[in-house]
């Protein structure tokens, strides 16, 4: 017989700890998902493949996409139109690819030829920090560097219009010092 | 005492084992990791002849046609 279980009280304590551990393991892992109001990670320090535009003092739209994601493909022409309409007024747009294969990323960009900046998230590090809830997901970041709006997925019937309204709202705000 | 000891050990083993099964992190494929799931080979309707045969079997057995599955691949986008 195991000595630690010869005493019923000690056995009960051990059981209590085991049950507590099991109960804790049922609690889902805490994910630091970026939400509205959170500061968005700086793109300049992220491990990205590709040239990043100057985003200081600008309204920033960050779109996470992948070459294998069909809604992402549908979103690119819309983001192109948005960029063309608002870039002169202070909008920066960066499309971050989560593709693991550089050739897939390059082929997609070559085919779509977007007017905005595209980069590849090397090792999918940035997307792990941001914890995007679905593909694609776009983040509208105010001039203060904080996330103001999040769009999960891209729906051709309404997403572009919503983003346009939100950009107008953010561009209309006064510039604030970055955190 | 021996029975109690066995009961304690069994309960504790069950609790720990089932707790391990509940770890969501171990099984969840993140949205950005679904490139393989989105591959054409993962589509259930990639073989038109096979799909037609399945439809025929379904129709023969259930006296109903259509309403099977949804379009797109398995990336779970949008």
C-alpha cells in the first residue's frame, strides 16, 4: 500500500488538489486578442517581409489576409478603391499576409497588383500577437495608435461602406500624440 | 482502506485525464493556420463523378435531393 494514502485525510487532500487541477485545465487558455481600444502593435518593429509605409500621425488600416482565403481575394479591389480615395487625406493601408510560403504571397500580389503596401508576416508572429478571430480581419487604427474598429471577414454587400464611414470619422478627428 | 485508496486514485486519474482532453489549445486550428484545410484537395465535391454517385445514392435512399453541404473549402473564412 502507498504510504501517503494510509491516512484517509491525506488521501482526501490529494484528491482535492487533483480535482482542482483538473477543473483549472477546463478553463480555456487566456488569449490576448487585440480589441477595440487596445494599442495596435507597431508595424515598424514587427518581423515583416516588405516595405512598410510611414504611418506616423495617420489613420491606419491593417488587413490580415492569405492567398488561400477567397474573401481576402474579394476584398483587395475594395481596399484598392478605399486607398485611392483616402490616402491623400491621411490614410495608410497595410495588407499583412499570413502566408507561410513566400511564393504564394508573391504570386497573389503580382496578380492583384494592389496600390497599397503589402507585407508578409514572417513566421506568423504578428498575427499571433494580434490573434485575429477569422480570415480576413481588418483593424482600423486611429491617429493615436489605438484600435477603433475591427472587421471580421469581408462581406461585399456592406463592409466597404462601413469602413468608408469609419475612415471618414477617424480622419475628421484631431491628431493626438501617439502612446 | 485499500478500496478507498483505489477509489481515490481512480477518481484522480479520471479527473486529470479528462482535464487533459478539455485543453482547447491543443485542438484548435487558428484562423491563420488553415491553408491546408483551404486546399482544393480538401473539398468534398472535388470529384464531380463521385459527387453525382453520392447524390444518386442519397436520392434513392431518402427520396430527396439537394441541400447537401455548402460551397467553398475548409478555411472557415468570413
